[in-house]
C-alpha cells in the first residue's frame, strides 16, 4: 500500500545511485530524517534537479512503498542564496549538516531540532563575519536536544564529543 506525505524538508545531502537516480537525505519536522530515492533526478530534463541541493528548504511530496520512500515533487521555499556565496558560511552549513546526518536516527521526529536548524540557516545567512556567528551555541543545543550533553562546553570539546559519538572525524579544519 502506497501512501504520500506532503511536508517541508531540508536537504541534508544527496548521493548518486546507478543510472539517473539519486538518494536524497531529507530532514522534516514531522518524520525526522528520511532517505528518499529521487528517480530520474540526473536527467537533463528533470524539473526537480535544481531544487534538490544541499541546504535548500523545500516543500516535497514523498510516496512510501514497500521498498522505501520516493521523491515525487519539489517546490523550492528557499535556496538560502546569501549563505552559499561565502566560504565560511558553507563551512558551517556543511559541518552542521554532516553532524545532523550522523546523529539523527531515521524516521524519528525531532521538531525542536528541525526548527533550530532552520533558525541556524537564517542566522547564518544574516551574519557578516565568521566570528559574528555563534556556531558553538547551535552545536551545544543540538547535543542537548538529542540528549548527549547536559552542560555547556567549549566548541572544540563539543566537536570532539560528536566525533566520539559518531566514531568518525568531522571533515573540517576551519571551525575548530
């Protein structure tokens, strides 16, 4: 039995599959982290392809079937263009999304973390200098909301804690 879900989603990442398909990791308020297959996304005529970029906020329709979730339609809400023009902002974005992807369980709603992530994107878009953005606070709140921490720590300790939890090095040199 197939069901459809219409929801707002952030694109955490995408991975190419065989042929013209792409595996897209979405973060939604209602369903949490979802991995969906976007059939035909790599074709030149795909209308969804420009929308499905890391960091974009979309309205999506996803269908669920016996073999998983499939991306049906997309409508771009915000591409956060100002954010993607500056390297330091991209570094924060990709680092935070890397941590989200590794820390969030699949299909587990985390509405507060979702709202916090949208606020991070808005605040990061508005910041003008690397040191004017409080990345430490966002990482602390993420770990606090997910139950990994109960007291404030410096950013370098928070990042090391995330690396211990996910048992993987965070691919960044700039932030720490």
